[in-house]
């Protein structure tokens, strides 16, 4: 019996585990610089300045584009979480703020979202939601959460564009009904998309505590979109 | 013997090129220019905002666009070229966020920036956020609140790069002065802010 056991493990007697096991692996970070480049010395030695800069720009643009596509089909994917970036949210915020211009809000005495207000609402709101989820013990990091919330504004921005087109045709009851339907649908889409990413990281029973600020956030933005009225 | 002298001449030519490159005052003129260009133009645009456009929104978009270009180019290009520093964030498989600060050793690569370039880099990196902080106080005390939002956005974009590169520099100097205050202080509490972020 002992002999059999010895025979089974005979080959293992030669194996020695050295103290310093080299850690190998590749962490690819498509965020404009790659950590595995040190071995290759790739990006540090280039002949012209233009070539790798162009590659970096293209890579970043492709990353942003792929995230937009992932918001369109919100299933649990690692793209938004792993390779976060804030360029998409910045672009969406600026677009939304620009679309909300040109309304009855432009003159100073009218109520309505001024340009800077949209910015403040979006970014301050995102920061508050992130702080809330982190205080509730979420595992998602600060910038990942900002990234998800920012990218999920995309449906509401699209709704804003649709609303402006509808408002060109007139601002009666029909157009209001159409706008209401569009804004409600996109609000639901945004909330659903962002909670698909954010709520998963929470312990059970806390999910609704995390979801309700997101609900409020997109509700406020949807409200701004819906109540936009063009200047006479 | 003729071969030997020929070999020596070739070496001299290559050496001369190397020496010329090493003794150049500025090795990366394009990178140095762009490092300062976007930041300075953004500050000038803020100061001349009344003359550029009456519309606040277009001024806002212009300045934020300029500062976004500046953020991207300083983080991805000019830091690497001028001073050999790099910083980024990566998320590993567990979903933990990790901030990496990298400093290139000067001996490994002689394409790193010269002293003049390093001076340009650090002066540009430090002075511009200070100017924006001055703008913060001027807009705060003159109660121009919507300009305040622009200034806060600009400060956050500029200070992010400044903080990242200061951390990289601390990592780089750690090899030389192991118990210098900055290096040890920052390394013992590596995620002093970024632990929350």
C-alpha cells in the first residue's frame, strides 16, 4: 500500500518550489497606455510623434464607441465596468446641455435649465449617487460608477433630440403625448440599464436603497427634458 | 587596417548624432508646444470670454473642450515624452480598482526629455491650476455663479493630472531617497484619496 502510494507520487519528489516564483501575465488596459509595454518597450520608442498618438486616439475612440453600444443593449457586461472612461459622459452631458438651450430658458428671467445647471445637476447628482452606493458598502469604484451613470444618460439625450424634432411640428396636446411616451420610455431604459450594472455589486436587501437615488436622478433629467418649451 | 579606420569613422558619425540629440535643448518640440498650448489658450479664452462670444454656453463648451484635449494629451503623451512618467487606473478581475504610477529610470532610455523640457512640463503643470484657483476666488467673490461651475470643472481636470504626476515623481524618487518625506509619506498611505476613489 505504501509502495503504491509512493509510486503514485514518485514524480513529485523532484519538484521544488522556489521562493521567488515569477509572476507572469498580461493586464491589457486599453486606456491609452498599456502596462505590459514595459517588457516590449513598445510605446516608448517611436520614431514619429504622430503615429502612436493616432493609435492611442483611435483606441480611446473605439472604447468610447463600444460603451455606447453596450448601453443600447444593457446586459451585464464588463465593458462599462472594466475599462471605464469619462469621455462619454462628458460628451453626453455637453450634448444634453446644448439641446436644452434655445428654449424659453435663454432669457435670464425665465425659469428653465441654464447651461451650467444641467452640468451641475448631472455631475453633482452622479457624485452623490456614487457616494451613496459606496456608503452602503458597494464594491464598485468611484469612477466606474460615474462612468455607468454617465453613459446611461444616453437614452434621455436621444429622447431630448426626438422631443426637439417633435416640437418643431407644434406644441399641442398630441406633441405632448408623444413626448411623454418617449421620455417615459427612455427614463425607464436609463434606470434599467444603470441598475443592471450598479445594483449587482450590492448585498441583497440593499438594492432598493441604491436604486432609488438613480431613479430620482434620471427622473429629474427626464423632467427637464419633458418640460422643455421652445422660445416663442 | 583600412577596415579599422572605417569602422572608427562610422562610430564617430553615429556618436555625433547621439551627442547632437542628447545635447539638444529640446528633444520633443511638438510635445512641449502642445503641453502648454491647450492650457494657455483655455486660460486666455476664459479671460477674453466677453470678446469671444456673448453666449455663455459656447464659451463653456470651448474651454471644456480645450481642457479635455489638454488632459488627454498631458496624461497620455507629454508626460511620457518629456519626463518619462505615466499613471493610469486598471481594474483587475476581482473588480478592484488599482492606480498605477510609473516612473522611468533615466539610465534605461535616453529619449527622455532634457532639463529644459522637464522645467517646461512642471511649470506648465503647476502654474495653470494655480491660475484657475485664482479664477475660482474671483468668480466666487464677484458672485458669477455660472462661471464658477466652469472654473470648478477646469480645476478638477487640471488638478487630476498634477496629482497623478506628483505621485509618479514620488515613486521615481523613492529609489534614490528611501526615507525622504514625500516618498515615504505617499507610499505608506498609497491610496490616500484614491482609496476612496
